[in-house]
């Protein structure tokens, strides 16, 4: 049994290295997705309320390594940013969608979801 301890420690270190951390804005959410989803949306709306500067939003999303894109023409929002974290068997996704007018946020929403094997 004692011979296996270094192997177990090595395996745990390797597995933990394969797990991505959440973005700052998505950290410390409840583990239960039913509760975490509205909490994340509320957090996004509090940090970047309607009427706030879109430039500040973009700078913060870039700082936290979100992938920013222009939404499809059929989307309700004109912009979105997604952060993807790879876990053991699931991927976690934090998406912030917004529309702006004259550099000011006019609508914004946050979505937190997972995709598992």
C-alpha cells in the first residue's frame, strides 16, 4: 500500500492540473446549477448595470480571458462573451450577452451552464 502513495499523489496532481478555474466573475457560485444560474445573472447585472459603460465591460471581460464575439443577426443580444472551463467529465460555460447603444449597455444577461459526457 505504501508503494502506491507516490503514484496516487502523482495521479491526483495530474488530474487536478487538467481542471480549469472559473473566471473571477463566475467564482464562488453555488454548486447546484438551478441556484447558480440566477445568481450568476444577478451578479452580471449588478457589476454591469444597464446604462453603464460598454468599454469597461469589454476591458473586464478581456482581463478575465472571455472570448468576445458579435452575436448572430437572429440573436436578441448583439454581443456575447464566453468563458469555458474544462473539468473532469464536464465543461462549464459562463456567457455574458449584451446590447449597447452609443457605448452604453442597454440590455445584459449572464448564463451559466454545463455540458457533460
